[in-house]
C-alpha cells in the first residue's frame, strides 16, 4: 500500500494501472460549471458487412452530438463478428467523427471474434483512445482507472472511474453461464481506492465502475422487488454469474463507489439502489442485438465535489428515465403534484401527543386495545421517557414547517411499530414488531409552508425507540429538528 500511495502521489493523473505511466493520453477535468458527462454505449454488436450494422454510427453520432459528453465508455460486446478488425475500425472512425475520448471494456462476445490483446493493441493506436491494456498480472484486459480532476486547473482528483473486464464464461465447470470479476481485480480496485482516499484526507472520492456482466445483486434490483426504474423485460433472467465474487461488498467497504454500470442484458435499462449503491444498465446501442428498445446511450452527469449524479437514457428522438442519485428521484417523481401548505400560523413549537397504555401487539390495536393515560406537548417525537417500558402507545400530531418547495424524504426506524402520515397520507409504514434495525422510507412533494404530520407508535415489549429523519436534494438528511415542529 505504501508503494502504491507513493506512486499515486507522484502520478496524480493516474490513467491506468499500467506500470508507472509518465503522462496520460488524456486529461479529464470537471468543467467550469462543476460538471462532467459520460455517455455509456453498450452491446453495439457490430457485424462487419451486415446491413443491420449500417445505422449504428449515425444513431450513436446523433446521440453524442446532442449530449456532448466529455467521455464515452463502451461496456462490452462491441464487435462480435469477423472480420473484427473491420468492425473495430468502424468504431474508431465513428469516434474520430465525434472527436470524443473513449474507453472500451470487454464483453463476453468480443473475444470470440478477436483476441483481447489484439483488440487493445489496435485501440491503442487511436489517439482518442483513453484506456490501457492494464497490468498483465490482472485477470482480463483493459482494466484501467480514469481520474477526473478539479475544475480549477489543479491536480486534485475529484472523481474516479474504474473500467474493468468482467470476463466471459466460467473456467470452472458447473458454475453457471457467465463469468465474474476475479479476486485480483477486486483487490486492485480496493488498493487504488484506498490510496485515493488517503490522498483525499481519508475521505472516499466519489467514484463509478463500468463493466459488461452484471454482479449477482442486480437480481435484487427490479420491478419484482419494487426497486427499479426503467425496463426489465429480462425479468428473473438477469445474465449475472452464479458465483458472487464480492465486488459490491468491496465497494461498500471502501465507501467510494456510487454506481455500477453494465450491459449484457439488452432488454434491461433499469436503475435502482442496492445498499445505497446504484445498480444500472446501459441502453442497448446496436441493431444486431436482440430486443426492441430504441437504441441509444445511458448518460451520467457527475457534480464536482459531491456524492451525487444525474443519469438518463438518450436516443436520437429524445431523452427518458431521468434518475437522480443518491435520492432515487425519478423523472416521474418530478412531474407529481406538490401537496399545498396549510393556511395556518402556529406559534408554539413542539409536538402534541396522546399517550396510551395497553396490550399493544400490532398497529390496528392502537388505541382501542388500551386506555388513554395522558396528553400534552413534547419537543419532538420522543418515546423513551414513557412512564412504563412495555405495552404502551403514542399518537403524535404536529405541523411540519417546510422551508422550500421540494421532494422530501422521510426515514423511520421504530421498536416496535410506527406509521408516519403527511397531510393525511400514509407515507412510511414501519408497522409490526421489530427492532430498530428496520428502516423504511417514503417521499413526498411538498410546497413551502406548514404541513400536517401525524405519527402513530406502539411498544410491545423489550426495547422502545423511535427515530425519524428528513432530507431532500437541498437539505442534508437529519433527524427532524425541533424548530421545524409546531403544535397544531
């Protein structure tokens, strides 16, 4: 680690994991507005001589001309038929017309038409190619790292892009249909991530990772699990490996990766959150690939100095599927009606409460299964000061003062059950018996001003607690401050 840190200090413009590069081919930097835009092309499936491949350059060039990205990343299955050299020259000519630096990660079909080494030997002759073959000791070819530098012209790294070869087919029989990121690649990522973190005052640098074959956790991010935005026509047939080599866990432990971006499954273009990390598919780009989604690209726009990005799908006919990370706000959310503020002018801060005692075992027991014992005003949603430790319930009512018109997120954990209502709408349902480890979340669009907030809570036995947080794109997530709460 010490040697790696020294190498990174001396070569702050690290562009790949190749042996001590003296100068990168391309320097990537946030613009004066603090933005950096990436266009992901995936599964182009160029078949030289096949008329179906003829529309590919015009389609992609139309998207790139519209979006004007700073970098193009192609996530595998780019040229999938022989003569592959002709196909790769088509790609190189296309990027010459676009005049945009680009990087390629391997798909499972690319090496079937031309060897990995030969592909990258050819690509590296292109002045616009921004990647490397990667270190020989790593599995795969093309593993590389692209630092994005500060907009002020300094050498400070503000974001990092990891491009990796996810392999093709398992070398160990009986382990599914598709390959996985190997341990040496994951360790390579961890070492470089840690080095960048150290250089950044021990703060992880917001980062992304691009490769072809999804990690197994993509199976948890789809409409069946109510955690996806976009198309998932592949359904349960996510083309991920059966072996989980632990890359997502490594990303969680290092704390820098915001999102993973893959291809491979042409009928998927969805994005969703898994353990706080965005798992996203690109939009299929080629006409020899199966599926009927309009061909295009997934765009990612990074914001300098912040752990956030906006992403959307772009085709020659328009844009769709806007998604704002880390909030999970979608384009559909932005179109929803905002709840109007109440015409009230409360003067006393606090939360009105009614306290009950009884044999409460589920939400429907409140308050009928017990009796009213007390009522009054608390400074917040507090339950630990209840007169008894088990078998009690609270009904809280307050006016929540919203500072700006915005989409707000509420998270709630409770021991045992609780429900949160905003303007009469059930927003967070944390019902039933459980510990404080269970957090549920809801979002709502609110006009500036006062809104009714109601929380119903019950405690069965063994521990009592209630925590509620609020946040938005303009408000850092925090426990609801006392000064936002007013007695009805």
